[in-house]
C-alpha cells in the first residue's frame, strides 16, 4: 500500500510539474534564508566577541585622566597621575579583585635589537598577574614572576612575532634583546588568543622598567579581574575603585573623566543582550519566510484537492476510507516540503561553509555558522509545517461525498 501511495503521489507531482517546482522553490528559499540569516547573525556575534577574545571578559581597566569638575577648592583641568601606591590600594581594598596588574609604557622611541637585527615593538611593563588579564599563552619558558619584580631583573617575555623577527632561527630563550642598549634576557615566548598585534609585544617587569627609564613609581593604568563576581558586583568594584582614587586625589566621584574606568562585563552584557534580540529578529524573519512557503504549499494542495475532486469521489465510492484519503494528501505535502527543506538546508549550509573559508578574521563578521541544534530545529520545523500545510486540504478531501463528486459540474 505504501508503494502504491508513493507511486500515485509521484504521478500527481509529475503531472503538475510547474506547480510542484514552484512549491519546492518557495519552501527551499524560505529554509535557505532562515539558516543563512541565523548563520550570519552568529557570524556577526563571533566578530564582535573577537574584541573580547584578547582580554578577560570579567576585567576592569582604570585609566588616568583629567578633572573636569572643580572640587573642594581644587580647580578643574588637573591631571591625575597614578603610582605604585594606587596599585596597592586597589589590590588591598577593592573586595572583588582576583588578579591585578599595573601597566607602565616606556618611551615609544625605544629601539629593539638582537645582533644585526633592529626593529620597533610595543613594550609594556607589567606585574606577573598580567598573564591572566590578556589571556597570554606561554609556549616556551615562563612569564614574569614575583622574583623578577623583587630583584628588578632585566628579563623579558616576547610575543611569537617578535621571536620570528628578532630570532629567525627560533631559539629565543636565554638570548638577549637590547632595548636602547640595555640587555634583557628572554625568559619566555607567548602567543595570544586575540589580535595578531598582541604577539608583537615585549613584556618587562614593571619594577625594572620604572628604575631603568626613570619613572620612579609612575604607572599608566591598572587592570584587574573580578573572578566569578556578578555584573552588579563588578559595578560595585568599579564604584569602590573610583571612590578610593577620588579620596586620594581629591576629585569629585561624579567626575567620570578624572579617572576613566572601563568595565568589560558591562560591554559584554550590552552586546550579549543586543545579540539576543538580533537572534530573535532573525528567527522571526526567517520563520516568516518559511511560513510564506508553507502557505504556498497549502494553497497548492487546496488546488490539487479541487482538481482531483472527481478522482477522490471515485476512490471513496470504491471503498477508500477517509483516513486513506487524508494520508494521501498529507504525505504528498510532506514530500514536497521535505524535499524542498532538504535542498534549502544543503544550499544554506554550503554557502555558510564557503563564507567561513573565505572571510578573514575581523571584528564585523567571523565564522558564520549554525550549530546542530539549529539544523535539527529547522528540520523539525519543516516536517511539522509540511504536515500542517497538508492537513486542512486533506480534511477537505476526506469530507468529499462520492455522489456529489461524481456529478457533472
């Protein structure tokens, strides 16, 4: 019976080729658009999340600035300068601090050399816990440690790109880099999960850099992570930091430019909230496109039932049950939507694979893709929609009375 039913359905589809092709194209286009839009939405999110790949998501950065509000007799326009005491104060008094580092940037005109090779790289002087703030991955040797700071050692940790340029043979550990004629022994090599430019960086112990480059105890910025703290707790840590610095430098706690604080969790939350609604919008647009295709199939099945009214009447007169008639129409609808859904799915996944292999890493669109759950959901959607699109025309066919169907119209 199943084989006979399928043969009858295929015969019907061949008889009405144009109608069948239009129905398949409509549903396939709807599925194609749904999956591509979902994949593109994911690609946009991946691109934005690349900005957070370089740094710990749960981090807070503190930058010095200039006062814009007169406060307690102090004029506006004062420059705020951080020092080691500020680092100690934040580390010891802000409750949520997990890992913390300060940064000091030596003169940008420094020249880096090794043997006959000279170049210019980003040089940062930091604390050992900076390793956790930048998601730095040590591939050889080690990172700066507490002993380096205490003894003010002239050591350096270099990025992969620095190693490739300065030590083409690949053997960097134990060798020396000269930064404006001061020799620093290389104790580690790292890669970075974020931007490639991060691998063109040289890290020095902050105590060494402050001594060598005459900075006394000056630091340029502070960064710390807040561990498993909630978003609200991270905001509280931000407020505590601002209040500490306000008390020390006598500026208004409301002066956002005196000390600029950047809460990575705040930005991450805004972006994740935004992309939640982007995904909802994309899903609605895609689902609407699929629904349009399903309605087209349903209309086609209504026309098909009307055209086959006499045939259905003869079937019922010969003993066909309402259930068999219903099944015939529903199965035909499922075949149309199933084939169309499969074609749309394959085409969309193929396009996303092409985009994944051709789009370079960037902050706007990266790795557009859909996961298995989405593919399964779309498949189920097509199956359910196919059954629904054929059900009402099938019920209409099942209610046809043989006597009325056989009468000339």
